[in-house]
């Protein structure tokens, strides 16, 4: 997980560019970076024109929202920070500052709680399979390891950006025995696996989990082998809009992340980077509010209103 010090000194535009290029990535990190960027955008606003400041804030929010369309964590962070009712510029600046640091604190605390709840559900001797690089899923795995459980991890490479490399380095640095596999080895390796732990970018009101492309295949293989799938996700990754019929946009990134298009003239290259895992393939969602079944997603969404 990135701390705020890593965004220190970056302008809102630089943060947006880093989110878009995935230098800042992971649904939790981009949410905290977004909260930081909004505070930065109002902090240095000169003068006391309230409407001008509001316009500045809205254009910063729009720039951030347009970077990565799938992770609702970023949109929810923006909404949390911008939930103000200020009468003058000073008050607006103070409220944005307060909301921004409150969001970051809550997000970090949620990470700690999820690590504990998720870690407690891992047994001594478990082999855990994880996909991509989720700070929430890895938090739970590290918690179990720190509790003295002799566990090991199988981590997918996670094409095309290979965030699995970050996962294996992170776990190995923590002392956790870890094996790297290509994404297509998941079904073959599933017979060795006791539990699947993954993160989420967005959770829909029907309990479907939108996470890195390939997660639904991992979950399908786990389901076939009766291996339970746990999703580690903070409540700000639940999408209120999906309760009112909105569909989650799946980000399509540049073809060059997969292959050089010039080497394949006449060939279309498609690079969707997320997919939706239906709720029937998910056993539990581990949130900071507690462990729920996917069927509890709607209740979490209703409780998000403030
Ligand atoms: P945490 C990532 O998205 C992965 O899909 C990962 O599973 C998810 O965010 C959640 O990560 P990307 O930014 O919030 O790599 O648990 O596309 O760290």
C-alpha cells in the first residue's frame, strides 16, 4: 500500500497521469491518491471566489474520474471528499482537507481490519492462490504468516501488466514461500490450492465482483474444485450506481500492452483489463465491516449513504 508521503509534492495533474499510466495502481491506492489530489487542488487556490474554487475542484474531480473507469473506489473517494456544504472558500478548503485526510485514515484502517479478518480465516498449512496484486488480499496473507501459520502462496503472473511480479516480490520479501505461475496454469495447479484470495476494483449490488482480467476464470476453476474464493475489499469498493441499474464499465487499455500492433497488420488486439465474477463463484467478501456473503452487497450499499 502506498502512503501519502509517496504522493507528496505531486500536482493533481501529475497524480492523474500516474494513475492513468498505472504508476499509481491498485484500487485502494488510486482512491487515496485521488483524495490527496483533491486537497492539493484547493489548497493553493488564490483569492476568495467560492464559485471559482468549486469549478477548480470539479475540473480536478473530472480529470481524476476519467483516468480509470472501472474502479469505483476512485469515484467513491472523490464523492466522499467533495461531500461538503461550505459557504466560503476558507470553509470549503478546510472541509476538503478534513474529508481528504479522513478518507485516507479510514481507508488505511479498513486495510488493517481486512488483514485481520481475512488472516484469521487462513489455516496453518494452507496453500493460497492469488491473482494480480491486491494490497487487501496480501494484507490478509501476511497477517496469517505473521501469526505463525505455515502457509504458502501460488501467484499468477497476471498478464498483460504482470502485477503478479509485484506480488511475488512483496510476499517473498515478507518471508512467505511463493510460487509464480502463468495465468493459464491456474486450473492445473488448483488441485494444490486450499483457498483463493483476491481483491476487487468494484462490487456490484448483486454481489458480482469486478477485478483484474482472469479473476472469473480463477473463480470458475476454484468452484469446479470446491476451493473457496474470498474477496478482500473495503466498503468503498461497492458501487451504489449498480443498485440503480448502471453497468460497470470495463476498462479497455492500449493494445500495445499485449503486443506490438505493427507486427500484426490487419489483426485486432483487444485488451480488456477487468472482468466480472458472478456471485455464485464467491464464498465470502471480507470487508472492514465484517465478513459477508455476496448476497450482503446490497445491504452494504444501502448503509453507505451518509
Ligand atoms: P487493492 C488492481 O487493479 C487489481 O485488479 C487488484 O486486484 C485491485 O486493483 C484491488 O487492489 P489495477 O490497478 O485495492 O492493477 O486490494 O488494474 O490493492
